[in-house]
C-alpha cells in the first residue's frame, strides 16, 4: 500500500508531466505548421536538430517521473522531478528550446539558435565554479607564514593571535558570574 506522500508525489509528477507535454505539443505543432506553410524560416533542419535535446530530456523526465499503476494501485510514484538537481537543468533546456522555437518563428531566421550557446556557457560557468578551488595553487605553510608576517601582524610574541590570547585570558580569569 502506498503512503500518502507517495500518492502526493505521484499526483504532482503526473500534473507536471501532462502540462509539459501539452505545452511542448502546442509549441512544436505551431512551429511545424508555420515553418511548413509560411516557410519562415525556409530551412526546417536546424529546428529539428536543436529540438532533439529538448525531446530527449522530455522523454527522460517522462520515463523516470511518471508513476506506475496496476489495477488502480500505485506501484511506483516515480522520482521527484520537482527536486533540485539534474531535472532542474533538464527543465531549463526544455524552456530555452521553447523560447528559441518562438523566436525562430517571430524573426523568421535560424540564427536565433546561436542563443542556444547559453546552455554550454552556463554549464562551463558552473563547472569552473566547482573546479576553481582545486585549480588554485596553495602555498606551503612555512612560506605562507613568512609572507604574512609584518609590522602590523596580529600575532603576539608567543605565536598566538590576539584573539587566542584574549580567549585564554578569559579562561584563566574564570566564569563571569553576574548577581543582581
């Protein structure tokens, strides 16, 4: 028997997937009709080529997020497609593709697909943010201490910082008890 949270997740996934397919169908059918009848833009091949990632991600979301029922009993609620992570990026690619479909029809040119470069640019930005701390060269401890020493250094003669010395003095003094 499925728990209440599994049923809610299954209902949310079903609603989202149905909306996704309806919107995608409307945008793609209208784009196909306009390209075929109005012939604007004249070449439909870039539209097919650049829509493939969107269709693939919709298929992937459908396969992993659609709940499974048997005799009106919930067998599997599907993965949570509303959770942060990979599905969030899948939805972003789908939304960008829809936007570019609409812009392609409005402007009548396939040059709008150059805006698709936003996706690998954003992926590179995220990867650089992840890899940047590993790429920076770290200084050895001895050279870092020598580079940081100067006349306005905040360390005391015993090698402790002012903060460490202050905390040690408080501990030696004992607890601060206040009476009213």
